[in-house]
C-alpha cells in the first residue's frame, strides 16, 4: 500500500541524519505490516533540565485498515533516552510489537482457505 509518514521535529533542530534514521525504521515497519496507510512521528525534547540532561521523547501514530497504533515514549527518567537515536529505536520497537500483534490477530481471524477446501471436497457417506 502507498503510505505517507509525517516527521515532526518539536524543540529539536531538524537534521537529515535523524530524518534518515526515522525513514529506515519506517521501512522496517513496512516489512512487518504492508497495510500501513499513513503515519506520524513526533520527535520532541520536552525538558531542558540541566541536572538530568536532555531527555528525548518519540511519539508514533500508525494507521492501518484494521487498527490505529499509538506509541508514546516519554521516559523522563530513562537516561538512555538522552540519545535521540535510542529513543527512536525504543519507540519503533514498541510499534513493531503492536503491529505484529495486530497482524497475528488479523491472520487468526481469517478462515483458512485450505480448511474451506477440505470441507467442500470431503465425500459424504
């Protein structure tokens, strides 16, 4: 499916390297779910606490025909999220888990074509 993702930088300078890292993660998500219609990625640095350092948050909204997946990685006390790339990784990993769960449930709800064929071709006695 064709999809469009919007990447929003909030309180962060826009960078081609960060945008490219996000695009790579989006491409990886598309391998797990080919039903993505649109999405939005918000990269934010909400706190400028001089004692704790700059902690980044990443928000994701992914729209599929079956479900809307939302991830909000606001871990203010997680020092790993002082690195924007780690915050991006963690948010996309959470989205990946949700999309896999949606895809798995969607596949389980579909009747098996093989099972339907077996029922129809079984000889009556």
